[in-house]
């Protein structure tokens, strides 16, 4: 008769009670798994950013434009490996509610800069670079609208007007559909050729939104950023250069303090189960006082009894928590397409699972240690005498 | 003894014995309190955001944007279009015969969010000379008005509270120009209080957008005149501007982010309730177990099963109502009036404060009652079925 057998029998002697405790633990870990993953994906712009990537924006605000002539001057700065630019298009497909995150970019340099983020089929990539009227579509967008390579699609801008047609729609041929090349990258985005867009837009010609560049070495980031900003100081378009991580962090902060909200909700859930499970465990062990007295009489050492009680709360915590994390895994798969670009690459990742396991151990110990201590201290005579 | 007095007696015994099960009862109260507090904090956040936006628009002020733009930031309107609207029917005129129409330019600039120390998008609005006559509730509370054409800014109270960099008297460098903050205004906690205001001519010239506007606002004779103005605009090929009442414009924006927060609050609260429900069931089952002898003894001396049922259910409901009330108080103490800011419709920060209303508190207490009801129901059935033989102290 092994200890594990006894622990299991003890835990399930009152089935309803064990199941209820597990449900409470299950809920807390489900919330932890989903919200923890969401927070991680939401902040991925900061944590998942390339160490050598910098973003140059107009100092007034990132929505203000800069002259395209700035691009070549940035390229000449020492320590810049490659520089490209992007321009917000404000696009939607057919109806305004089908919003598409869309950018006009300089294709070859842009794909070089973001090369580590997206995976392309080589032939499709070549086709995209070769055709000025083509567009590269993230697989999340392609899936949403059922687009295939070769399709001709219209994108309408809520900002710009197309001079060649007089309306706000541009037509593109889908040349490539790309997929994420690493963890925490969202593909809820499309790119097309700046030249094609620039020639046909009604205003803002030869201006660009942001310059994005890769430095040759992360240690040079500050120096490069200072050099670029110094280059344009006192010009009509002063710049502010920051790392991609800092830029994304500031952007996420504008939406709100998601980390704080997640911490509060998960904290509340854990306090709840701590109260429920802790109380119930104390009660469950107290009911068995007499039995523990018998075990002690039979010669079970104190340490073994201590371990058995603690083992029971740990087992409980692991069953409830494990099921909770498993459900969180399924919930993340379900939620990923719904949250889209808001939390790119939402999935139950290893760091969240490991933290979850840590919390299970902690929960098992905290809820088990008081009843275990009580059992340890128990005097055989009082135990057997107690009703 | 009548059934009613039996119920009263047993319920009283139930409730008075709660202190004997202090800790386990407390765990239910805490669990329900936290669920309700989480729900109410989300609802108060969504409500505060929506109230701020909904309170911003007047029904008789028309806002005109380029068709399809949806928000001021995306729109573009020419000076010629502005002149046409000044001549449009239904527009209120001053005693001197000037139409109450304001062509406005909306530029996004950076400010530092005090809470996080990071840069955030702030609206710098250039207003036409009639911009103030169009808006009700504007009050300059500190400093003075900006001079027409000068690089001077007045700043909204909400913006000043949440963001650094635009304090009264401060010089702010935006592009090539240095602007001075000369005044602070209040406007009833509306979206406009999250903005910087300046003369439209100054903004146009210093941001190189001469003769370019993003929206036109017009005070109309009555709310019906707004839709008449839309027909007028659609009929003229030189205009083709989309006309909405300012009220409808902000109500649309309130739906987006506000609805999102609200849609997040309820599922979270329901999932957490399942955990709390498990706790409530546990508490009530152990309450019934602890009183088995007592209940059976009562049965033996002639009490029915119904009093035991009602007593147990009442105990559960009481615990959850106490929990719900504590949760509402927690939410009130920690969240009501808390200010925060997030993106509004035009890609700029809107400052709002959490608003906990009685209607929301009722929703929270109802959730608590549902937990208490389900959590008490099954244990109450068990209590009603305690066999008489249990009176003889089988333990």
C-alpha cells in the first residue's frame, strides 16, 4: 500500500467535495492561462521586438509625416545596416467594418528589415517584389476573407483618394501570402508597393509615415538614434528615433494598462481559491483526526503523515490546475482569430505553463501546510479521544 | 406549530449558527465579493467611457466629414466647402448675421502620460472664430483666451490631469513653432476636455495645411435641421460631405471601445462565478453536514423538511448577498471616480473616469444572488432529506 494510493483514496473519500475544490482550482488556472497568454501576446510588441530595430518618426507625433528625402540621409548614418519605411493606409475591404491593417512600403528593403518576422514562399516573394501593383497578405487576413494567391482584390482607404479613378479604392493582385516566422508575430497585416500608392494618391505625395531600420549591432542603437535626430534638428520635420520595443510599448500603453487589469483579475481568482481550498483542506483533515491517531499508533512516522497530507493538497492542486491549463490551451486557440492584431500570436506558451506549474506547487503547499502541521503535532491520546 | 413559524425558527437557528462555521462561511463571502468587484470594475470602466463620449455631443450641432472618413482624423474638407456650408439652410446666425459654422483642423501631437511616463497621442484642435459659440458649456477657468493667429494654446482640464507637458505658461515646441499654453478650460468632463485648442489659422500655417480643414461644425436651428443639411450636402456635388449630429457621432464612437470593455467584463465574471459557486456549494454542504444531528432532531420532534430546506437556502443567500455588498463597496472604494485614458475614435487619448451607478450595483448583486441560489439549492435539498435516524448521533 503506497503513499500515493492512500493520498488518492483520502482525497476522493468525499467525491463532491473533491470535485468542487477541483472546479474552483480549474477556474482559477483557466483564467490564469488565458489572461497570462493574452497579456504576453499583447505586450509582444515590446518583448518580441528585434534588438537591432529602430523606428524614426516625426517628433510631433508618429501620425505626422516626413519627407521621403529623409530616407537616404538615414541610410548614410554610420551603423545603419538597412532602412525602409511604412505608411498607414487606413484600408478596408468592401465595407468599413472589414478593417485591414494595411501599409504602403518600399518592398525590398522592408522585407529585409522584417525578414526574421515573416516567412515567404521564395517564388511568391519574388513575384511580389517584381509586380508594382501586387500585395503581400498575412495568412490571418487571407483566411478571414478567403483570399488566394492570384486573386484581384480592392482595398478602400478611409483617408486617401485615388487620383486615377477619383474614388478611394485601389486594386491589387495578391502575389504572396506570408506566415509568422517566429513566436508572437501576428499576420493580421498586408503590405503593398509605396511607389504605386504614391503616384496615384491625391495628397501627401513624397511624404512617408515612419522609417524603420536595422542597426549593425544593438550596442550602436543609442548612437545611431542620436545621430539621426541630430541630423534633422531644427528642420521643419524634426524626428524622434526609438527602438521598436520602446515604440511598441508606448503604443500598448495608449490602449491602457492591460498588465495591471490582468494582474488584478488573476489575483482575485487566486485569493478566492486560496480561501475556499485552504478552508476545506483544514476541515477535511480535522475530520480525520482519529484516523491519523490510528496511523500514528501503527507506527507511521510523523514525517510520512506530514508528507501524506501535503501530498493530498498538492495532488488536488495539480489535477485542478492541470485541467485548467489544458482548457486554457483550447480557449487560446479559439480566441486567437477573434483578438487578431490586438494580441498577435495568442497561444498558451511554455513560460505561462511553467509559471502555472509554479503556482500549482505554491497553492498545494499553502493550502496543505496548516492541516499538515496540525496532523504532525497531533498527540495520539487526544486524537483517539477526540470525537 | 404552523409551517411559517417552523420556517422562521429553523432559519433563525441556521443563521445564528453561522459563527460556528466562521472561516468556511467567510470563504464564500470573500469569493462572491471578489467576483462582484471584478464585474463592477469592468462595468464601471465601460460606463465611464461611454458616458464621457455620449455626454460630448449636442443633438443640434452638425458635424460634417468627408464621406467614408468615419472619424475627424481621417477626414479632409476644403475652404470652398466651408463657405458653401456657411450659406446652407438651417444654420443659426448671430445677431450680426454671422453663421455659427466652424472649420476645424485636428492634429495629433505627443504628450507624456503621467501614469506610465510614455508618449501618448493628444488632439490639437484648431477652431474657427465661431467654435466657442457652437459649443455649450465651455468655461475658461485659468489664464486667458488665445489670440487669433498666435501660436497659443488653451488646454482641457482632463488632459492636464492625466498628461504632462502642457501646464499653464509652458512653452511647447511642435514642429518649427514654439507654442505657449495660455489658458485652461473645462467643458463638463467631455471628450473636448482631453484636447488642446488653438486658433485654426495658427494651426493651419504652423502645420503647413493652409486652406485645409478636417471637419466642419455648425449649430443648427433644431435637431431636424441636421438631417436636412445632410440631404442638402448629398445633393451638391461640390460638397458630398457626410453630415451627422455631434451626438450621433460620439455615440457611434462610444459603442466601439466601451462595448469591448463591457463584453470582456461579463464573461470574466461568469467564469469566476463558477469558482465562487463551487465554494458556495462546498460551504453549504459542510453546513448541512455539521447540522445533520440537529436537523434530524428537529424532524423527530415534528418539524417538516421544508423548514430545513428554506433555512439552508436562506443561509446561502444571506452569505452571498453579504459578499455581493462587500464586492460593490470594494468596487466603489477602489474604482469609482478613478480616471484613466484610452484611444477614442480619432486615434487620440480620451480621458474618462470609472462610473459606478446604482443600476450596475444591482447587476452585481443579482449575480451574487444567483450564486447564492444555486449554491444553496442542492445542499438545501439534502437538508430536507436528512433521515430521522441521523438524530441518534451517527458520526
